[in-house]
C-alpha cells in the first residue's frame, strides 16, 4: 500500500492531524525528518487533487477521496479473494482454502460496519456464489476421499499391530527415562543389557570403560548387568553435556534405545512398546517429534 493510500484510508475513518499521520508512518522510515518530508509531499499531492482538505489542524476526506477509497483501497480485499479463487480453480487445489475463507469472513464482518464495502464488492468482485459452491463441492469430495483413506489406513494399522510390527516411543533424557528402561528389562526378563558405542566415536567408549560396571567387549560394545542400571543412570545424568556429544545404542533383547538430540527413542515390537506406553502415559503424547529409523541409525 502506497503512502497516499495509507493516508486516505486513515482519514476516511476519522479526521486526522498531521502528527497522527506522522506517528502512524514513522516505523517505516529511518528518521523523523525523512518521515516528515515524505508525509508533507504526499499530503500536498492529495490536497492538490482534491482528495483531502484541511480544516484548522485536521485533514478530512473529500467526496472525490471517498470514491478513491471505495474503488481502490477497499477493493484490495476483493482482489485478494478473486486471485485466490482463480488459483484454486486453475490448479483444482485447496491449498488456498484457509486464506479464501479468512478473507471472505473479514469482508462479511467489515461489510456490516461499512455498507460501501458491500456495494463495492457487488460491482468489482469477479467471483460469484456459484464459484464458492464449486469450492465447497471440492471440499466435500476431498473429505469423502480422506474418510475413505482414513478407513483403509486404520485397517492397515490394525493389521500391522496384529503382525507385531515395529513401533516407537519417545521420552526426554531424564531420571524418568530409566524407569522406562527398567520396565523394558522387566518385560523381557533379561539379566543384562548391551550398550553399542559408535566405533568411530572414541569418546563414547571412553565414557563407559572408566567404570567397572560396564564390561567391555569387542567392537566398542559394553555389557551391563540389569541390577546395575543405576550405574548407567548416574553416569548419564551427571555427564549430560558429554553424553549429548556421544553416539550409542542400548539393546534390551529386541528393543533398541537410541539417544538423539537430548531424547531417548525406544523402538521394538508393537506389543512391547504398547505395554510401555500403557504404563507411562506421557509416552503417548505427540508433543515430541518422531524421528525415522533411517535418521536414528
């Protein structure tokens, strides 16, 4: 919107002083002097074209100026709706649906307050109610298709659950996480867990080999007795900064625990992960973004 348009719109709503206009436009300029100069030029032109007049210390809009506002400024909203509908119709897409609905709602609300806006819309809009009905039909078709896909996906998810396909749970790396690890140990009834450190990450191996509870095996692998889980908890929570820089995985039979970006990602058969989620409801929350298997490896 040009400076002249801004001035006209402001004055069309109420008579306005020079200082009020200056305050409104100041954020768009680097200095008060440059804002004053630009405003003075714009006002001079608007007065010359009889779009506004000055009465005492205030500027008021003329009939000619009102027509400019109605035909040019107020039509910007309608132009936006026109363009969005045109894009939707040409691409048979609903990606602009939110903006279409939002702008029509704004138009309807403002039309209640300003009848001239509705009058301008009737004469300048290039869309009709039938165009909006076509959009509505497209929505209905899309909803129907999405409902069908939802039903298919729901059946597929159920089938994968019955096949005990892999699932994932995510938690923060904190003391509660070790309660979850302990639950996995109990579910599998294992006497030890395996910690597999990245072979290329020397720091990961050094972190564990300095503690007797971790029995080192070939290929930078460590074995920890399940009864010594507190040793892992103490090591991790007291060295969080170092832990964040390391790369390792914890194996509890079929379940694998990955450390990534300060989170623990538990993967394993659906029946096991589901039991863990049932015991720890916080794992069912979706406020932590899931990471694909490829990104975890």
